[in-house]
């Protein structure tokens, strides 16, 4: 199967092709047209035309609401077909792949309800003035997407951008660009004008960089790694292009003395082993009260050893990593941790399967070790004990990241006290990944800035304009 780019309402081929691998088998799965810098220029020009002609911004907002709801329905209709593609190109389980499409539909439904409620306000300045404040779209939004949740992360930015009246150019990830084309097909059928949504699959260093530096780009929404985020911010600085940065994390869950171990285990299962740990907000560190340390660590190790390992289509608990490079990088970090004196309690090896697997791994380390400081992006949980609440908070907050954090405990006052001291855009109490499309999400520190999800996010896609009239 060969996939195409989507530019100005047409599916377009290109002279060059990229091959997409199936990480579950290590074999080639499909090809996709590789976008060029010229394709990027065409996509930006199409989006600019939509902005200049006000095809999204100068219509009655209820029309955008209708298109958004049509898109949501179309996404739900292709969820099964899309899930199969996402599962094969990404290695994730079929159910998780389908959930990405369902979550994408939810973003469109949620922001459909906001498209016609972007109300301004009026400020009294005395009898001789009329003053009002409006929220207007930014214009052309360039959205750069990572490979781990390409569909739902794409929808997370695309939906509010369109609801707010922006035109969009999406740069899909090189490793998993296929399922996003199905998402865009569904959105395309919803009624939006030609050029409102464009999709390019090209390399980050050429096409992504070109889009970021371009004078037609009014906004950059980047989700990806810290090194790429830094490069993009340097490029964005030249034109002071407004940016949303959703970067990595090294998030910690604190297990207090009165924590319910069942809740901790459920959260370990989803927090670090969901998508084999390739999740920006993964619970990659567990900081445990010394009095419960042995009991909780033993339970976590038993859980890790009970997980099944296999391809996404086999619906196993642990699915393959995205690529051989990612597998190597995870193994390398585990080996380095061992050299630093960390103790592998279980896992840490490559199972005897074709595909890029790593066995679920629990490592006992100290807070300063690299494995406890840097994002691993694999099924690797670091466990550490603490003696006082203050120490627990210091360990949890003691990295350069600040995406999410969590606390487990049965005392309402203690969990809330600790939750309010934790560094992160979202703090979970007694359930990792609690929340949903309605709850704001984003980081502090090296995890980035700007918010996605929730009502607040739509204002990331708008500018405030005040009009002061002297009568
Ligand atoms: P990455 O930084 O390697 O690539 C992300 C995207 O940026 C890709 O589409 C890539 O082609 C593009 N890109 C690369 N160089 C570029 C450049 N110079 N200019 C413009 N675009 C460029 O990240 P990845 O490996 O795809 O994703 C994994 C990372 O993403 C992890 O660090 C993870 O934590 C992070 N992430 C963050 C969130 C969040 O919401 N905070 C969500 C998912 C993933």
C-alpha cells in the first residue's frame, strides 16, 4: 500500500518515497510519498489563502461547529480501519490504536462545542469610549507531530485550531505517518474548505524545519523531544512565532505510607507499561515510603513478570518499541544504569521474539542517576525509597522536567498537601492518567509550555485583540 500527502484539497504523490516499518515484525509495511520543501510551500500557500479569504474565520461559528461534529462522526466510522494501520505501523495494541481514534473524535466533539462560544468582552472606559476585546484566530497553524500517538496528538491540536478558525499544516512523524492520513481523510469529508487542513510527511530536518522558519507560519505547535524543541524554539525566535511546546517528561508517582497497593499496581500497569512506556507522561519513577518499600516493590516486580509480551495484533501487555534505534537506546540506558550501580530487579533484556521488544523492567536506582533523571521512553520503571514527605517531594520534583506527577494515599489531607507541592502541569491522585480531553495538559520546565486539552487550550490558538473607540 502507498500513502499520499494532502495539499490544498488533493491527495498528492511525490518523486520520493519513504518506507514505513512494522515494529512488530521488523519488516517493511507500506510506503508514503515523501514531501519536499516545494510541497511545504504549496501547503502553506493553500492555508494562507483560506486565512486571507476568511473561509474559516469570517463565517458564522456554528458552521464550524457543524463541520467539527461531522468530522467526529467520520473519525468514529473509520476507527476500526484506522486502528489496524496504527497497530501495524506503530506496534501498539489494536485496542490502544482504536482508542486513539475514539479520543480524536472526542477532541472534535469537545471543541465543536466551543467554536460558537468564543465570546469577547467589553470594558467600560467612561461615556466617551466604547471598548471591546475579541478573540481572533492566529492564522496558519503549523503542527509537528511525534510518532508515539500520532493520531490523537494530531487531533489534540487540529481540533481546537479549526474550532478557533485557523488553517492548519500538519507535519506527520517519519516513523508512523500512515494512520494520520486516515484521520485527515475523515476530517476532509466533514465540509471544511479546501486548504483548511494540509498534511505533509517529510523529514523533520528538512520539511519540518522549513515550515517552522517560514514567514507564512503564524503559529507552531510542537510535540516531541527536548532537543528538537530547543532547535525549533531557536528557529521560531527569528520571527517571534508564537509556539506551544509539548515536550518530554520523567514523571514520578509518590507512594505514601497509607497507599492502597491495588491502586498503585493499576497505575503502574497503565502508567509505565501502556504503549511500552513510550508515553510523554509515563510514570517512569515510583518513590515509595520506606515503611512500605519492600512490599510495594515485590508487588510491582510480580506484576511486571506477569505481563505478556507480543505484537500489537496479539493484544499483549507489552508491545514492541517503535524502532531498532529506540530498542538500542533503552538497552543502552539500562546498561549505563547498571554501570552506575543501579540494580535491575526484573527485565532489562530483549525477549526472544522478532520485532523491537524490551522485557518490562524494574530498576532500583538513586535519584541522581541518569536512569532516574532522563526520559527512557521504554517499559522501564525506576523505584526509590523515601523517609519523609519532604524528601519524597524533593525527589519527585528533582529533575529538569515537569509534565505530570502523582501521589497515592488514603488520607485526603496528606495527598492534597503533597499534590499541591508537586511540579507538573497535571497531578494525579490515586490513578495515573486520570482526567481526559476536558482537563488541561502541558508542562513546566523542560516539559515545555502552553496548554492542550480542556477549555483553556483553545486560547492557545487565538490572539486577543482589544478595540478602543473614542466616540
Ligand atoms: P522528535 O523530537 O524526534 O520528533 C518530533 C517531530 O519533530 C517529528 O515529526 C520530527 O520529524 C519533527 N522534527 C525533527 N526535527 C525537526 C526540526 N528541526 N524542525 C521541525 N520539526 C522537526 O520526537 P519523537 O521521537 O517523534 O517523539 C518522542 C518525544 O516526544 C518524547 O520526548 C516524548 O516525551 C515527546 N512527547 C511529548 C508529548 C507531550 O504532550 N508533552 C506527547 C507525546 C510525545
